[in-house]
C-alpha cells in the first residue's frame, strides 16, 4: 500500500531533507531540528519573536521568521507518495510496463542505417 508523507528541503549547503508522516508533524520537525537549533546570534533582533512563536506552538510563524532572518529557503511538500515493493512487485513490473503510455503508443519502425 502506498504511503503518503510530507517532506521539506532546507536549502543549506549541502541541503537538508526532513521527512514526516504528515504536514503537522513536519512543521514540528522543522521547528525543533532547524529553527530551535539555530545560534541566536544569527537571528539578531528576530530571536525573541522566533522564541515566542515556538513557545506558543506557532510552528509556521517561527519557520517563516527564521527564513526571513537567516535568508535560507525551505521548500515544503505535502501528500507525496512512498512506493513499497507491494506497490511495484518485481515479478509484475514487466507486465505493468506494457500498460504505460510509452509502451501503449504505436511503436515507430526502426530504420536501418546501412
């Protein structure tokens, strides 16, 4: 059965990727693992408002303020699928390929180059 997850890419060097079971958990992960672990000196005057948003569990507000303060982007994606071997059994993949668009279209004839 295909699982659905949420994930975020933090555009640091190298990028950091965080996975969670849903968007609500992902917001908490970003708050704890990214925002709260930032050196307050990097946040300057925003550190107090970010701290306040975290204490009030306003995860989105804290993340948005963090992004504005440090200038590092975060892309968040919700509802993405994780496929398992149950979804794509190895012994059936050949049969499944035959029903895809690429294999369903009329096959062009190969020309010989001779």
